[in-house]
C-alpha cells in the first residue's frame, strides 16, 4: 500500500513514521526547504539552538515524551530562579517582584480565573460542538465574554495578556467556545499556565526541531522538501497528488497541514465542508530572540521573566542554554501586537525590542544577535501556535474535523481534541491518522 | 464560623476534600493562580479584598479567618 503525507511537521512525520513501521510505502511532501513546520530552531551561537516555534512540554504530554525517548532526546527544565519584572502601568516602567505573580489585584485575577474555570468545565473536550450551551458560546467572541464577565479593571487589563500567552489570540478573534475548548483540551487553565508542574515544565534539549530532524532522518529519502502541493485528485482506484515538481500516485493521502492551507489545495472531488471557516484566524505570534554575551539579568537577581502591558514584547523568558555560555532572552509578541509588530521594518523591530529589553533589565549591553520569527505571515504555517476558531467555526466545522474525505485523511494539531494547538496534539493526531489509514485500507485489501 | 466556610472554599478550589482548619493551602497543592480564586471567593463572601501577600502569611483556613476578621 502507498500513502502520501502532505506536510512534514510533527503530525505528518509521526504519521509517516507509524505507517513506514507497518510496511506502508510512504512519501512525505513538504513545501518548505526544511522539516518541522511550526517547530523550528534558530542557531543563536555556534552549536546553541533556540526554539523559534513550539518549545514547551509537561509530563501530561505523554505522546511527545514517548516519541522523544524513541529517538534518544532528553528534556531541559525551564526552572527559573530570581525575581520577575512587571510593566503593567501606563508609564511602562517595570516593577520587580518575587515569583511570577503580577502586581495586580489578586481578587480581580481570581474573578478572571473563576470565570475561565467555569467556562472550561462547561465545554466538552472531546466534541466542543456538543457542549450543552455550544450554540450560544460559539456565537460570541472572547472579547464580548470579557466585557460581560469581568468587572474589575485589573481583570480586564490582564485578560488579553493572558489569552495572548495561552493561545496567541486577540480576544476579538476567538469564539468563547474555542477559548473554553482550548483551555480544557490543554488540561485546564492552571496546567496550561504553569511552568513547574504544568505545560511549560521542560524544553527539548538541543531544541524541539531536533525531534523533527531525527524523525525525518529515519524516513530518509521518503521525505521530499521544497514541493508545495497544488492538487489532490481522487478517482476510483486511488489519489493523484500534484506538487510543483510533479505528481505522485497513492492509495490514500494524509493531509497534515493547518486548516487554511488544507483549503488552499485544489481538491477533486471538492471538499463537502471546508477545513476553515470565514472567521478562522491565524494564531498571532511573533517570537523574538535577543542574544547576549551572558544572561546578565541573573547577576541582578532577575529571572528574565517579565509581563508587559504595552509591548511589543508582552512577556519575556530566559531561554539561555543550561551552561549559561550565552544569554538568550525570548520575547513573545502575541495577539493584536503581533500584527502591529510584523508590519514594522526590521530596523524598527530591532530598536523597539532593544529599547524595551533594557528598560526591563537595566544594564543590559547591546545584543550580539537578534532573531525575529514572524509566524503570522509564514506562507506555509499561516499563524502559530494554531488556527484560531472564530464565532461559528466550531459548530460548523467541528463535526467534520477528522472525517475522511474519501481517500483523504486529516492530521495536524488542529484535528486533535486532546492538547489542541500543542506539539502533543500534533503527535497524537499523527498516531490517530496512521491507525485510521491502516485499518481502513488493510480491511479493503482483505476483501478485494 | 468563617473557618468552616473558608475550608469549603479551599476544598472547592483545590478539588480536595481533606482540608482541615490548619491545612496549609500551598502544602495541599495550591499555587498563586488558585490562591487568587480563594481571594475572590473571600471578597464575594465577606467583602474583604485581601492581596496575595496577605494570603501568603495566612495560608490556613484558621489563619485566614483571623485575617478577615481583623481586616473587616
């Protein structure tokens, strides 16, 4: 049996690995000149790699840890010591505080987390469109929800920062149903938010991209780079996948790309239901890395963690290698700020990021390196962390998320109701689709 | 009498029924995010807005009840 996998991100590579292990003749076609998709590494200094895309994992991410063990990768703890910096006032000046708790009214934050907890419990994780109140929750945006549920000014101030960090979303872009689903799918507000004991407990040692490279290495010349897929045409006997370099013939196809990219392919027969809706938006994340000779903030008792209301870096985290040979400060530009920042010239991006970093961490020298990864405008990702489902999307698209379209089967983190939007979701979708393909066509082979 | 009501808040937020009057919230698995939910419940029930540092110095139902009484 032959299968073509479209997309060499974690989902596609996992599916291809499982299929190859079962003796399937598999070919992976990837548009970019690299594997990994939204998992991507940047070399900050010779031999020192940092995650420009997906980065974190926690102990509940069992499929990811199992896959890492298979290829011999280890984790690095994200544990941070030292005080945090918070610039949440209008003046933009930072305040230093122990721990990660922002200097806002605890009662206000409690109001926010109570409301989110209540919402999260009201959403069915396995099928959000079947939640008791799905139609109403899918009709409003998270922004409208916040105006209705949050009374305290500090709660309203913190909510967009929180949502930006949790799901790279502007509250106007996502439905309440999607917000509740995303939080539930990831293990709840508390698990998703936490470093220690949560979804940001560890990073992949050497960079998450190593996982994709090692999986691709094992697949060898079954992975073809630089071949964007233009068309997927089905007939009675099989499927023809047309790329910019030619065409491939297979028994079945696994499409493991984000929803709006899956829609951009010419499907024949046409898709009965699109993969994305009119309100589906790209995840709004730009990741910025400032590289220094050393993590100098540590000498001042600071952890490198900061939360900032004005941006462009809405939060920063110390991503220096474990040996501290260089200092790496990672800045997250999310939500509305991501679009604004992406429009600036490289020089302006640099100036704004440098200026903010030195205001947060006084005494920092000029960075020796500067990297901007703009996921919003990446042609072959269209957003990061994941597609943002807007009002109406879940109730319309949800029931068809994993339903095969003839010989076309779907994977990608957006098809996983478990850990949606995370590396873990991508890997689980890859295992699921491989099993689905094998079950479907093995059975047919027996009877044909 | 606040002690019982506060213990109930702890139980709900921690999702743990084994809370006693002298149980330390943070030893029982509480963290700063969950602490805010205790403080919002306290504000709703007794109209007292405590901050995070208040809770850090009074992390048991017993101590928190005294803190509320002295603040109200």
